[in-house]
C-alpha cells in the first residue's frame, strides 16, 4: 500500500510536468491516428480477401507462412510507430525533467536521430510479439495463460528500453540488457506503477461508460448519439493523458535509477523510496 501511495504521488508530480508541456499530448494523439490508419491498411485488404482469421493447425504451410508473415509485418510497422512517438515524448520529458524547456520539435528531432535503433527495437519487439501470438494460437487456453505470463515478464524487463535508446543511443540488445539490470532497482515501482496508473484511469473511465448506458436507455436517438459521442471524446482525451503521464513517469524513474538524478518537480525522498536496492 505504501508503494501504491508513492506511485500516486509520482503520478501527481508527472501531472505537474504535463501541465507545463500540454503540447506533449500531440505525441500520443499522432501515434494513435497513425496506428488506426496502419490497422485499416492491413485489416481492410485481409477482410476483403477473407484471410483475416488465423489458419488452423491443418492449414497448408504456405497459408500459415503467409498469414504469420503479414502479421509480423503489421507488428513491425505498429511497433515502429508507437516507439517513434514514445521516443519523442520521452525526449521532451527528459529535457523538462532536467530543467529545460522542450518543444515538440525537440521531440521529433530526437526521435528522428534515433531511427536506426528505433527500427532495431521494433524488429525485436515484433519478433517477441509474434512468438507470443504463435504460443497463444497453438493452444487457446494454456497458450493464452503462458503468453500472458511471458508477455507480462517481457513488459517489465523491457520497461526502460526506450528511455535508454533515447538518452544513451545504445543498440536494442544493449538497451534491453541495461533495462533488465535496472529492473533490480525499479521492480516494485514498475509493478505498483502499472497497477496504480491502470487503476486510476480505469476508475476515471467509469463515468464515460455510465454516460453511454444512459444514452442507450434514454430511448432518444439524438440523445444516445450525443451521449456516446461525448463519452468517446472523453475516453480519447483520457487515453492521451494516460499515455503522456506514463512516458513522463518512465523517464523520471529511468533518470533516477541510472545515476540518481532527482528530476525537476520531484522530491529526492519520493524517488529514493521508489527504488528497491538489491
């Protein structure tokens, strides 16, 4: 409970940073738009060709190879987009946390300068994602459990890879190695942080779903459309804020875990208690 309380305090500190740089919300917004367009570019042709369903175990090897090959390509493109914009917001966050005054252009320039390592990390992430999908598809129930556990472990181990890519410009494997090492310092805070952020934003999303329900049961088409539209807009804004805050949080934890830097807007005691020394 103490760790969750510290997470809430860190979230509050991240919120203060975001209020100073509201333009950071452009990164998750553009990332979301690009991902939706990318999804449509893959999903529409597959659906039109009736090839969107995973091939069964008895399917021809050529069909399985084609399906998972396209899936890997989608994962690769999607991860590249997400990592690129995440690198941009983390670059801005590290500048602000260091006492600077970042601009959106600073974030894009930093991400563009890291294109080779971002592409390399996208390949690694896509490969892991495809492996987890293969495990899940081979055995629906057991596969989902195993893939879920492995996916959770992968998320924790790779938590600090993007900040390392941005700040230190290391190759993906060196960044993963360093991220795994820093997990020893930040393990408890990562778990509590993910839980804390997820819980707060889950609770914050409940009013939107209540508004949707009210609109659906109102019996008035215009009212229903209006309520659902407002709820969707609210959820989109909430998602943008969550993504930005988590990136700022990620940058702050990395900077302190790496060299003990107390970022502007954070308290030394708060960050110090966030680390688990082993």
